């Protein structure tokens, strides 16, 4: 009898129902945040992952399924999704079509690693990416999407771990100090870590080897090397998460397992999973588009494992949403930015599809974007509204604009007849 390949599994009819419910819930949830779905081919040129993910990562150095086809081209089954999405973003010139691109995906991936509970050689991930915004609002939005999706599915005991690994100047200075610290321990490092010591010592912080974990416990911390701009960016990310009532803990040695990250990195775990507790991870990668041949474009995103999500859900099921009204929220001043993010989260929780500005643009350009998005309502908030606890509600179809008390906004929107 021919059996399935080690590390792969059939999804039988008694399980596919739950998969479909998760997929439906994801599509509905991402629509509320105004994200569009992207799908990329199952295999790519091997060079894409070597350049994008990093040759010293475990994924590229140990785990990829690669081959040379009959035409002599080196190809690889996708081991992760960010690099292919970036390749597509560049190839189709999406940056020239829109100042901000919000994309999400769900796909099968392949890595030849040791199979264990929640980890297989063919596995599935979903995730999201934002291209075009360097501002902390984009970081906070991506983190909020991942955290709130798990929360809405009823997964308990969530922990969001956060760090900033800074910009290029910060990491260059930190690498030098980390090498100085690690040099006396070089003979105790594994061959893999010794190679990483030469090429990218930050990778050693991601070690899974117990005696190496002990070595790095007293290593210099990267937050002591952050530039003023890095610190300001990270402080604003944390402030926005506090405003959104999303709790987090700081881990200054968390670097994530891929080379392309800059500034914000994060992971979400749940203790209901046991030892293998990771649900998702992500962060900012402002240099990756340029590294892969595109124009300099800031970006931030996350990826999450569906098999891990299934384990966490156990007997729970995901709910799909009803038809929603598209709303664009427009903040007129710096003072109201945080309030716009909080209001958007409240409205999404009530089933509305909401888009917020990530580029701090003018009222005129944001109203133009609302029309492009076919938004039915624009909610405009200025300093006077903040002081008076009001909002401006503009019907994008009729052009009528009224002032209402913020506390009555949800009731007002629910009563609208479209």
C-alpha cells in the first residue's frame, strides 16, 4: 500500500467543515479591515527565498524542498509567504496603483522539518501585509488584526510579545557588540551558530539549543542600541496598542526567525497549546521590497499557522459575518489619530467594514480615497469633535454631513437604510 509522505496529512470530511469555517471567518474578518486577498504560485525561483529570507536561516539552509527543472532553473516549493507576496507586489507594480496596499492570504507551505504536534512538512498559513506606510499606525493595525482574530475565535490565554530590533544603524552597532560578547564562548557554539557568528550573529539569539540559550541570557540587549527614531517609533506602537486595549509584554531578545525584519517584531502565543505555543509572528520589514529589486517601500505583516489554530480551537467553531457597510474614518489632526484607531476597532466589533488612514493625508485626498473604496459613510473627527465628544458623519452617496454625539454613533449607523 502506498501511504502519504511523512509529515503530510489528509484532511478528511470530519475535519474539512472546521477548516471551511475558519476560512470563511478569515475572509469576513479581513474584509472588515479593508484587506484584499492575494494568491501566489505554489513554487518560486529558489533565489527569491535565498535573498529574501536569508541564507543563514534554518528555512533556507536546512528545510526547503528545492530542485532543478528540465530547463536548468532552480525552483522551490514555498516555505513561507511574505517573499512571494513581495515578489508579486513588485512584478505587478502595485505600489504605483495605490499609496497603501493592504493584502492578505491563505495557502499551503512546505518545509522539511521534524514532524510533531501542530508542525507538519506540508502546512497551511494565513497572514496579512501592508505596503507603503512607515508609520506606527500600520504596525498597530497588523498586530491588532492578528490578536483580535484569535480573540474573536474565542482562543484564551493569549500573550503578545513585542520587541524592536531597530534600523540598519542600530543593528550594525549591535552586531559588533554581540560579537564581542559571544567571542569568548565561540568554542561552545554549535557549527550552525559559529557560521551565524560570522555572517549574522543576531540569528544566534533565535537558537533552540539549551546550552546556547544559557550563553545568550546575559548578552547585550538591542534596546540599548536603538536610535532616537527607532525609540520614538516603538513608543508610538506601544501607545497605540495601549489605546486599543491590547496587552503586551516586552522581550528584548526576540528577533524572529527571518532575516528581513526591521524595527517592530512580535509573536502571539497561547498556553492552551502547551510547549509548542506559538500561534503567529510578524513585524516590520522596510528593506525587503528594495532587496528583491523593487522601489524602497516600507512594509509590515504577520503569518499564522492554521494547524496550530485548529489545535487551539479544539471544539470551538468560527463564525462568518453578515453583509457589512463600508466606512472610512478620517482624523484631521495628530491629536485624534489614536481615537480614530480605537473607534475603528469598536465599529469592526459591531460588524462594520472600516478603513483608517495610515499616511496622515489631507481631508481632500482621504475623501477621494473613500469614494474609490465605495465607502457609504465617512466619519470625520477633528479637535473640536474630540473636545465635544462628537463625530461628523458624511453620507458619501448624498454628500449630506451631520454632527452626532459619539455615544450614539453605532445606533445611528445601525438604523441607516442602505
